[in-house]
């Protein structure tokens, strides 16, 4: 009888240790973009460009977008009010760029800051070649 009680207590101890170790496993968010570089190609001067960068939280924890910051004032970046994304949820960052008064090859960046420990900052890029309007 003592052996059975000892065996039962041992099994309970092993199960509780296994459960405790399982609960200590961290569940981190992970941001994954469908693309991080977008090329508008050749565009005419004066055109307003728009593009949407799509991402997914491919991790297990809740992803928080802490900041979205364009490299300069001529580029807009917006993502709406939603800043937290559960595992498997997708989101969008819409960028805008006005080509008025610009010409030649342009490359701009948008820095996205998150709570993803593997990718706390992701740099999105876009480029275009602006052709001057012929009068």
C-alpha cells in the first residue's frame, strides 16, 4: 500500500512539474509583413501615391504596434485606431506620398516599432521614379 501511495504522489509531482514548466513557456508576438519594399515604378510628377503594407501576428502573444514613423514629413503613414493584434490577426499600414515638386528616383522609409522581441523595429521602404511633366 505504501508503494502505491508513493507511486501516486510521484506521478502527481511529475505532472505538476510538467504543468509548471509549460506555464513558464513565453508566448511572444511575431510581426510578419507580406512585403517590406514596394516599388511604384515610373510615375508622373504631381501624382499622389498610396500603398498598403499588410502584416500578420504570426506569434503566440499579443502584438502591439507602438509607433509608425515616416522618415520625413513628405510621407504619410497611418494604421487606424487598432494597435493590438492577437495571434493570427492581420493589420495594415497605409502610406501616402505626394510627388508634387519632386523628380528623379525617390526612396523613403517608414519605421514600425513593436513589442516583437525578435523584430522590435521593422523598416518599410518604398521607391519611385518621378518623371517631370512636359509642358
